[in-house]
C-alpha cells in the first residue's frame, strides 16, 4: 500500500511482505535536504515505527542521485538570516536522524549517484547500505566552510577511527563505492542496473528472519552508540552554528551557485 502522492517530498510504500520503501522525492533538486522534506521524513518514520506490519525499511532516492546533501539554494536565499535558518535545517535534519536510528526494524540505504554531505550522513545513519559500483560519497563540508551534521563525524569515527575519519573529512573530496566497501562503510556492491533488485533481496532476507529476533539484535547493536550519537549531534549543531556566523560560508554558498550556472 502507499501512503503518499507523487508531489510529496518523501514517498512511502509498504508491500504485502512488510517492506516499507521511503523515497526521497525531490529529483529536480537532487533530493537535497531541507526543512520540509526532513519534517515529512520524521513524520513517516513515526508512522512506520507504530505499524507492526513493517519488518524492514528501504531508503532510496528518486532520479539521478541518492541525495545531494543540504539545500544550498535555500540557504543562499536566506543569507540575511543565515544562522537562524541553518539552525532550523540542522534541527529538523537531526530529528530525522534520531527517528531513523530509533526504528525498531532495520533500515537499508539504497545508494546510487552521489550521497553528498548530509546525504552521506543519511546513508550511514541506516543499519545497512547497498550501493552501486558507480556511487560516490562526497564530503562537501570543508569546501563550503562548514563542519559536519547528521552524525557524519560520529559514524565515520566510530567505524574507521579518528585518523581515517579526519583524513576523509579534511583531505578527501569524495570516496568511491569500492573504497567505501573495503572500509566497511557499505555492505553490498551491485551493478548499476541491479540496485533495486539487490536491495530488495537484502530486505527479503531480513523479513524472512523471526521478527522479534531481528528487533532485539538491532536494539543490542544500535544501543551501544545511541547515547553518544545524541551527544555528538548536539556538538555538531553547535559547531555548524559557529561556522554559520562566519562570512566565509555566505561567500562560498554564492560561489558554489555561480559555478553551477
């Protein structure tokens, strides 16, 4: 069944097996993260969590890419009140990340194209990641004179250690899917035309397991870092807000959009 219409920023479909598919549905904006879409995502995640029929969740992006990260154009439109506006975006984004992490059922990110900035965070916030061989994970933050959000500093440091996390965040513009797989950031690599099929196969594998067993194992594994994640999200917000007050951020937002024209 479907609970959304095609003009909504996030679509939700639940099949007869209990697999819920959440689709980031702003393809013309490369599924960038804004206040409205993250508010909608948080609401849908609450609906999923209260639905006992749902056994697994797939998070995917419509169009050419998974997610281009923060909506730079909307930030640029609010240059006269940038710290306040960015604070609202980060707050809503972090609410969505917390809702995603709190789901009792596993979530699979299905990544194609690029997962940039906050899109990278969103993918790593999921329990499992399936990605195409051509997928790219783009850092984006230092080029815009900001710090991380969405828990990216937490997820990378927890999985890779401080040295590798700093290397990726500060010295790399992007990493490809093959390297991300080798590092353990993604679970499955697929051919570009097999992403939907392979992601569904992972979801079906999860649904075939005893539901309570899956929920308890996820709770045990995820619970190890949840408190630390909440603290890190608060620290990321504070750091992002400090960056938002520096004139370099506004200048780089303008330069980025000029380059895109």
